[in-house]
C-alpha cells in the first residue's frame, strides 16, 4: 500500500505539478544524493513506516488448568479470563475445554508480559499473575483461593482474653491484648465450614465452627471450675 501511495505521489508532484526535490546525506561511509521523484517516493514510504502505528492484531487462546498440568482442566464453561493490555482490560469467558479465546490482541503486545487473572469464586492464578504473549496460545495455572478466619475471644462478661490459642485447619495463632485473632487458610485447606479449637489458661476449652471469609466470630470461654 505504501509503495503504491509513494508512486502516485511521485507522479503527481513531479509529472503533473513539475515539482523538484533533492536530498543528500551520508550512508555506509559514503555520500548519498537523491533528486527528483525518488525523493517524494522515499519520503512517503519511510514516513509511512515511521509515523503510522502497526494496527495489526493476532488471536490468542488462554488455556486455564490446575496445578497438575494442562490435562488438569478445572474450569469448564465457568468463569472468565482477563488480560490487562495497557490501560485496557479484555475479558473473555472460559469454554468447555478450559480455554478463553481472544480474537484480536494488538500486535504491539506480542512477546510482552501482561497481567492476567481468572474471575472465579473458587480459583485464582498461581504465583505472579503475568503471562508472556508468545505464539497463538498461553497456559495459566490456577489453584483454590485461600481464605481467612478471624474473631474475638472473650469471657462470659464480655472481657477480652489475651493469649488464647486458636487452632484451625492444622494452623494455630494466639489472641492479642484485645482478644482478637486472624488465621490465613491456604486454598488446599479451605472447607465450607471449619472447626476451631479454643484453649486458654484458666478457662474450659471450647469448640466452635466458623465459615471462612465471613464476619468476625465471637468466641466465649467459661472459667474452669
């Protein structure tokens, strides 16, 4: 296209309008001199490559799978893949084979690392959420989302109990001076409901159930008899 436009420009300027142009400069250790129609032709072609952005696009398929590899398809016709392309975000649904198809990625992003994440209630991208756009497809590994259990331990009169040990999902923590605690639960240990073992010196041990990522739990201990 640029060659055709360059030829048309040269014919109009120098054939019809009888214009004249010349250029001289150094190239490869010598002196380069151009004159006449070739100058207009060169300016159009070179200017087109320099000034006009590359508007081409390429398709990309993102395959979402579990930590065991591409054969571990954990999302079928559920959730979305989101790519952050500069200031713009592209969002496509995940299909039956765990794939999300992006039909037109700007060519300027080819070979670059871009942020990627998966919109799902239960899963999230493993590690740093970046993928390099090389070739026609990329793989994204996901894992179960983690969660948290938090709350306050107090006595029957509502007084905070510090130093209380709270055990949940094989993890443990102690309450602070205000009786508060918080435990981060890895995704592989998340359950719809978790059991809390609560132990404090001078109090009877108690067992409570808590739902991850819910409101703070209030755990009441009775004094030991």
